[in-house]
């Protein structure tokens, strides 16, 4: 594993993180996320069944109108705070206050059942479909906004931390976030601990690119490693918060996060979304996994 994706903590830090994580998990609802291969296999089967059946719809959550109304209200209420945060960021370090980045959002394309059936009969066609899906992944992209929490020249100073060349065996235990990231600024560290850096996501919700609840939007460089069953998370809009954010957040591995995301899509409902929003407030106050 290379770069921050390949980041290896020292034995002492490993023990510290492990102990913090074990304490944190007692505060979170326990799912079947023990990384039981049998459970993950069942989850993958349900995911593929939902994706391959054109007459089946993904479960619905909060309506878009509710998301937009709440986001607009929060923008009005937090506008003075956001202006203050923007000023502090500019005073703390060089660079813009708002960080913009391309992320992968909802896949709005409809699945052609006839093409799927013909693809099963023709391996060459199936390969072409996989290649086309890989090429089309950027068609799901949108411009993601948040407050800048890192050095503006981080890519030049720490190029090894932006290396996304991964091996298959490295993916399950991969952690995209790491504590004590050298790129994070002083004010950025505070914003991350309090989750205030995510406030500009409200603009993405109003634009229709995101929802209040859903899987967090993925990086294109990481999305290319997703297996077919894991892509179910792209069938809905990414969210400001989600099941993974109330279940460990930064302490979760790449595999654990995706399992939470797919679980959420399969179990999604109006009531579930409201529960996640309520538990998000508690998670933000506790600050566990926020780094």
C-alpha cells in the first residue's frame, strides 16, 4: 500500500487506534458488519438482484423537496457562521476558502434488461458493457463543495499521498482518512472534528446533486475499484450524512464503509432517514472518527 492510501501506523499508533475504535463501536448500533463473508455474500446477491431487475425500484427515503427545504433553511441560519469560517480559513493559510472537487454521484441511467440478457449469452458483449460502464462513470460526476481543510499546495508537497494505484488485496483494509494528516491546517483540524467543513454541501443539495441522507460521494480514482454489487450505492444520490457516518466514520475501512452504504440502500425508508439524521447530531457531538 502506497501513499496515504498505503499509510501504515506504527505499532503503538495501531494499538491506540484499535482501542479507540473498540470503544467507539460500543456506542454505535451493531449490524452484521463483522465482515462475515457469508453475510457480505448475501448482501452482494441482494444488491445484484435489485440492479438486474428493471421492474424493481430502489427503496425511497426522504423526498427531494424536503431535502431542498431543509438545506435552504440551514443555509440561511448558518450563513453568518459560514462567512466567519471562510474568513478564518483565509487568515489561517493561503488558498481559497471553498474546496471544489469532482465526485461521483447518482447513476441516473436506466438498465436495459434486453442488453443484460444478450450480454449473458455473449461474453464479448459483456466485456464491452463493462468497458462502457467504466468509461461512463465520469458521466455521474458533479462538482463537490466543502470548506478547505488542507494546504492548497498539498499535492505538490506530498505527492505520495495522492497515489491511488492499489492492488486487489489492499482494498478490504484500506482507510482513505488518516489521523494526524500533515496536509490538514490548524483551522482545518477544528472544522473536521466538528464537521463544520461539510456545510457547503448544502449548496450541492439545493442543486440536486446530493441529498440529506445517503452514501458519501466517492472519488473517481477510488470508484474504479468498485465491484458490481458495490455500485448499488450509486443508484441513489450521495448524502450529507449516511449510515457509515454514524457507524464509525473515519475508523471504517474501505470495505466496511461500502457494506454500510449497500445496507443502507437496501433498507432505505423515510423512517430510516430520520433516524440517521437524529443519530448524526449525536455522532457530530461525540466526534468519533472525525479526522
